């Protein structure tokens, strides 16, 4: 098998997941920090603003989910919450406003779609070896897999 098409070694996959988790997690934290000064009303003034409690939930999903993604703790749950957040951003803001997928100098859905895709990929792949999930949950998963009947 060619080195260009062979599966990546585990260390490389885990390093790639770490890079993605930290980068995207930090971006979510920064988005949440920008809104935390007014968590119940950061969308007020827009025609599609949801109730204040929903706005606050979005802020804390971005802050908490981003932090968990960085740490690699409860990674799949955090990634699914962040994916739901991006679906909400698309449904409540980008689609109603008719934002194009990519635009220069005006709002677009590009970033929300990219974050959604990354969150779903991390939810599917897990945190990798360089995470807090690995020492806390990895041994049990490996033991359960070893005990499972072969098909």
C-alpha cells in the first residue's frame, strides 16, 4: 500500500484531532465571550431574535462546549451540542436572511456551515488519544470491546 493512501498512524490522527479540537473550541469560546456581557439580549434588535433564555443557552453552549472541546472531555456530547448550535444559527439567522454560502463584505453562512461540519466530524471520530476522554473513558471502552463477542 502506498504511504499516500495508507491509513494514518494513530498518533497522527490523534494529533490532527487535537489541532482541530483546540482551534474550533477556542473559536467557540471567543464567540461566547463576545456575547456573555449580555447573555439574554445579545440578539435583540434583529427580526429573528429568540427569547432571552434561548439566547443565554446559546452563549453557554458556545462557552462550555468550546471549553470541553479544547480539553477533549465529553467530546462527543460537546460536539453534538455545538452542532445543534450551528443548526440553530443557520435556521434562525442565515437562512431567513437569505445569506449566501460565501460572500465578501457581508454576512454569509460559510462559517456556521464549516463549524457544523467540524462539530459533526469530531462527534463521529471522538477526541483521540490526546484528550481527557482517553484516560477517563478509553480503558473502559477498550475493555468492553475486548469482551464483546466476535461476529
